[in-house]
């Protein structure tokens, strides 16, 4: 390969690498705008309510047990005994727990950023086994019991989202609730003091029904802890884009344009939620069945994924220019390469800025249409032919269409991207299979002036 062709190849490769700098700057802007969006979401949640979790109800019995213990004495001495009191706690979980909830999703704005929030109308029903206060767990040397307090605790992820006073009924009797759960494992929530003796006297059965009307407001997700022997959760909503997560997926779910319906069936054999509540591991460690309301398109995630293909755009375009130079023996100046590369980088910035205000699909169409039109107009002069400029514009349109397909097919992006690269490489190899690269390089070799003055001039372009 002659020196001129080698020098041209090196300059072209260097310019392609140089265009990666503005592409990297665009990626930084995308990440910065995504951080602004996250701050806006946190700001909305700070004045509204965050993700909600519902744990319970759990019956808590605090009691004091008096036991007789032997005191240590020297060898041969008389054995002495004394009374010792110890405060203990008994947690009683429901036998059955059924949740019926309706989720209504709304939008809140902070500047140009929006957050999805919801209102949840839920009703918890089930059965609860009342413990016999005369038969509490006894330690060695038991003497007597003294019940200090009994109450029903319900954990709520963000108490600010409680829209109204919960209507709590146990065995058909209404109980007023107070703030706080008085349990370390449930940081926020409500509780209601119960008189177990009165409930036991009023009910012949040891298992009593309960019901709780719990209206909540929240954002991002809602979750329920399966703390009963048998748990059945049901959620319905008109929002068509749910994301199911947590430790359990719904056993049945229906998702369509009208919304979703989901049902979970979990038994105490499937979860450690009870142990996590009892040991005080914290709200975040309790196993949950949850659903998140998500946006169908996250413009910042889509824009970030698009910029990752920016280097591929530049490399393919520059390679096409270089091939065109060799085959048609046209001279494209490095500045012209640079301007084309900058227009490709500008596409991603246009895409980001437009998608913050209009739907991502329309933003992509507008940004790609503007860049393709600009490049088609410019290249018709660079390549000295309107037809050639239109041909390159059509090729770029196909490339943008392929990129949009990759962005939409997130699960198949790797496969589609690999097939696209293979198709492009196969096309280049097919089109250049008969090219004599040595003769093309010789056509670019500068010739000395016949007078011998040492003046070098480029070869005449082929007509």
C-alpha cells in the first residue's frame, strides 16, 4: 500500500476516534439528565408518599412472667431460691389473610419530569386465633403470668400515604387505631389496643374474623407480606404496564390495554416472612409480593442505549465514505469527515432534548429526519451528485431504522445487533469482492512532474 493511501487511512481512523469525544459528552448529558429526573421523583415522593408495603395484621401480647430460680451457693451450703420477673412478647399471626385492592394510577409533575403515583383502596380480611392468656409459653420454674398489653399491629411502608382512618374490626367490633406499631421490625404503621379477655368471653370460638379497610397513597410500587397460614392477594388496576417483583410472582395475572388483574396464593410453608417480622430484621428484609407501576418507555434509558450505538454509526459512515473515495476516486477532505461525524453525534443530543417534551417515537423520527435531511443535502455537494447524496441519505435512514428496532427489542437487542453487523460486513465483502486494491492504491500515488522539477501533483480523477 502506498504512503498516501496509508496516510489517508490513518487520518480517517483518527477522525472516527476523535468523534467519540462528543459522543461521550452526549452520554454524560444523558446520565446527568437521568440524575435530575431521579431527584425530581424523590422530590415528588417527599411531598406525596413513597413505595408502600403492608405487613400484618399481627397480634402482639406483652406479658411478664415470674419464675423461681436457684441461687448459686458455695459447696456444702444451703440452696436458696428467689423470684425473678422477665418481660416477654408473643406474636400471633393470622390463620388466613385475604387482600382485595384496586390501584388507580395518576401522574405528578416536577418541571418537565413526571412521576407515577397511585391511590390504593384495599380491604384486608381473614381470621385470627385468640391465644389463651392462661396457657402462654412457660419457662422452667414458672410461678405466674401478668399480661401487660395486647394490641394488633399493621406495618405500613410510608405512613404519610394513609389517606383516611383505617376501619379495623375484630369479631365484628370496631377498634380505634393509633400511630406506630411498637415493633422494631415494622418501622412505620398503626396499632389498635385489644382486650383479649373481653373478646374471648364474647366469642365461643377460638378463631375470630377481622377486617381492615386501608386506603393508601403511594408511588412506584405496592407490596404485601404473606404473614398468615394462607395468604390470598388480589390487585386490579387500569394501568396497562405493571412489573411484578418481590419474592413471589402472581399465580394468575391478566394484562391488556384495559389494565391488569393479578392474584397471589402463598402459604406459610413458602415464606420466612413470619420469622423476619419476629426477629426484627427490618422492613426491607421481609419477603413481599409486590407490583410496580412503570412507564412503558424511559426516555433516558432509551437515549443512553441509543448513544452506545453512536460509535457504530460513525465507524460505518466513515467506512462507507472511505470505500466511496477508493471506488469512485473522489477526494473527501478530513474536515468534511469531521462535519459529518459531528452531525451524527448531534442526532443523539437532539433525540434526548426532544424526548423530554414529546413521545420518544416522535422525538426519534424528528431527530433522525433532521439529521438525514441535513446529511443528504450536504453530501450531494461533497460527492458532486444529488443522486449520490440521496443514496447515502437512504442508507443512513436504513441505519436509523435498524437502531430504532434495536431500541424497541430490548430482549433481542444483542441478537439483532449481531445480525445487523454480519449483514453489513457481508454486504461490504460482496460489493468489494472484485476490487483490485493495489490498482486503487496506485491511482492515489502522486506522480512527479515530467520536467523533473520534483513538483508532485495528484492523479486526475476518473471520468
